[in-house]
């Protein structure tokens, strides 16, 4: 990755970090209700603990590609990151994946307690809709409403939560490739798809451009999951505190398990090539998004 592109991505991650920190403080402070300090701390712990901020970066870059560089995009991107962080806090709970370590430190329920982690997740999910309804996101209320509805769908029963349910419901039995693709598209793909789509919607792009960015998001969502499953095969994941091999122990089927490592790597290359092709019409302007999709495939954590 060139130094200039790396700087763009690092800058966006840094701006997101600052925006999310100030929004969490600002929104909590502005509400004239008692704010349980412990819940506030747990929300901050779950949301401000140094993730890669991939989904927000994708949203900001998709918007930028289509000519939209307003500050409000960072608020919409913060909303999406809150949903992602809630899902991780809940996924780590004993009732789900039962993980002790996330992002190299104790999971939210280990640092606090299970009830607090559940409530912190609930409050992060709901605050996300507070953020996305903020007038500063976009002056057009129809755009804010569309984003809100699409974010609800990406995270709910037809998206991430539904995908998680399908995953849990079919543990310990053989799954077809189609079933695995479907549940992954929902469980991890839906938020990534929404990130790219939302960037285009914020830019008031044509329906053609929105559809193109949506397809790009679907492809890199699948690539993200494949890369994650491939990472689980290596020791690297353990170094950063991931539960290496845990999915296999829990009886979860993956595309890597089904296709084999070699075929999975080829499929990953094919997906990144397809993602590049989708961005061809945008020429050099798409360089950052292309770099991001390559990073998603090659990442080491
Ligand atoms: C609890 C409703 C509910 C859903 C949980 C996202 C999810 C659904 C579960 C996460 C399980 C998991 C670890 C899947 C692998 C892919 C993934 C989402 C990894 C974490 O995302 P990153 O790599 O994390 O973007 P960071 O820490 O960088 O934000």
C-alpha cells in the first residue's frame, strides 16, 4: 500500500475515533436523565477499544468516491460502528461465542459483568439510531430516514441478527455451500454492504451508482469473512487475542472448511478481482477503495 493511501486510511480511522468519542460523550451529556456511570463506562469500553474501524472507513470512502466529503458522514459512520461494537459485545457473551479476549483485552462481560455487557450492547444499538437521525448527518430528512431504515434492516432479522440465529441454529450439522454463503452474507456481510451503500446514499448518488457500490459491499463482505476464516487457520489470530479454531470446535461450518484452503484462497482472489472490476468506471478516484478491499483480503488480524 502506498504511503499516501495508508495516510488517507489512517486519517479517516483517527477522525472516526475522535467523532465517536465526542458523540458518545455529547449524546450522553445532552440527555436530561440520570446516566448510570457504569453503563456509560461499559459502552465506551466496548466502542472505543481500538478496532480496525473498517466499516466506517468504507462508508466514508464510498461517499468520497461519489463526491461527498461532508463531516456528517462521520456521524453516520459512528452509528454503524456502534452497531458493530454492540454485536461483538453480545457475540462474546457466554450464551453465544463465550470469548474472554477481544481486541487484545478482556471482553466487555469479563471487564464488567454479563448483565452490564448486555445493557451496553443494547444501549450502543439504540444510540446508533439517535446518531443517524442527527440533522448533521445530512440536510435532507428523506436521506436520514432511508439510512435509518436500511441500517435497521442490515442489523436486524434479515441481516446480522438473523444471520447469527441461522449460524447458531445449524451448529453441529452439515451445511451446504449455499447455506453458508447465505448466513455469512447476513451475519457479517450485511453491515459491510450497508457501509458501502450508505456512502452512496449520503452522496445522493444515482440508483446505478448505489447498486454498484452495494454489489461492491456484498463482494468484499464475503471476502472479509473468507479472509477471517483463513486467518483462523494460522497462529496469527491467537496473537491478537482471537479464539483460533474456536469456530471449528463449536461445530461452525465455514467456506474454508467446505472448499479447502487452496480453493478458498483462489475464491478470495477472484472476489477481489471482481470488486476491482466494479470500481473501474470511477478510474483513479477508486484507488482507496481498491486498496481497502485488498487490505481486507490480506489483513493479518
Ligand atoms: C450478536 C446480533 C449479534 C450478532 C453477532 C458480527 C457477529 C454477529 C459476530 C462476530 C463473530 C465473528 C468474530 C465473526 C468474524 C468476523 C468478524 C465480524 C470479525 C470482527 O470484525 P472486525 O475484524 O473487528 O472488523 P474489529 O475489532 O476490527 O472492529
